[in-house]
């Protein structure tokens, strides 16, 4: 990766679908799912909503240590072992040196992620840089002007934005770099969706190689 890219991007690993790890310290996971068995323990785990390809109690337990903080939306809290911290859209907290803000994530024209369910995405501020994890969302008005250095955006369509809709979302957010997600996992979307997003977008785009488990 280029030396002028955000430092957060250099710590970022795509584990397939919407699952990511930020190398530490601190070690942060977003929507851990189908993790390799030797995955490092987490300092912070963030879960966006209760669907099984995002909220996986088995994977959370795999990387959860004695001092791990788990943050979830309301719908996921009952599926995970206590203790968990629940954040609703618009709420925020601080974990160590990380600022965590929950932001809305919902569908505009699909029934899978209704706004009233209060599913979330997250904005993390780490060492002065901001990472936006959109969760399962369409191109919603709340994305306009959302300030971040790195934006993780779904591109597969079906349950979330299409690649073309994600291009418009990226334009509204205007991050330094965008990373496509939500494809090539058997749920929806293929690498071609990520490549179409990259080719159409005016925002610099990095397509990461999946480091997730090959086990279903």
C-alpha cells in the first residue's frame, strides 16, 4: 500500500463479507464471522445487527478475552453473552483511546433492515483518524457529509446498496479512501461488484484480499 494512505488502512484486514480486523494495539473486530481458528484475541468487538452473518456468538466467543469490550446494537444484545454495551444510532462511547459512535444503517426500498430496527454502523476515531463501517445499509441521507478517512461500504445489492448506489454514497461521504465489502461470501455479490464500484467511483478505492476462514 502507498505510504500516503491513512494509517488505519494499513492495519485493516478483510475477513470476508462484512467482517474486518484492525491490528493492534488495540485489536478491533467488526462483525466477526467465519473467523480463522487462530484469530488473535480482541480488545474491542463491534456488532452491527442481529443477522447471523453479522452477529455470530461463536465467533465473538472465539476472540473474546477477559478484558474484551463488546459493543452491539439493541437487536444483537440478547444473542451474545454478557456483558455487552448497547449503542443506538446517535449514541457514542469511549473504549480506551478509541471513540465509538453508532450511526444509522437501514434500507430505503427493501424490508431486510428497517429503520425502526435501529441497526447501526460505526464511526471509530483512532489516533486522530476516522473509520466508517456502514453496516448493512442503503445510501441513506445520514451519510451526507459524514467525515472519515476510510469508508467500508457494502456493494452487493440484494440486501444493501448496489455498486452504483455505493458510488453515490462514497461521493456524499468523501472519504480519503473507500473499501468495498458485502460480497464474495455466498450471501450476495461477487468480486465483480467490488471492481465495478472501484471503476465507477471518483473516490480512491482499495479492494482487499479476504483473509477469512474457508470453512462455512
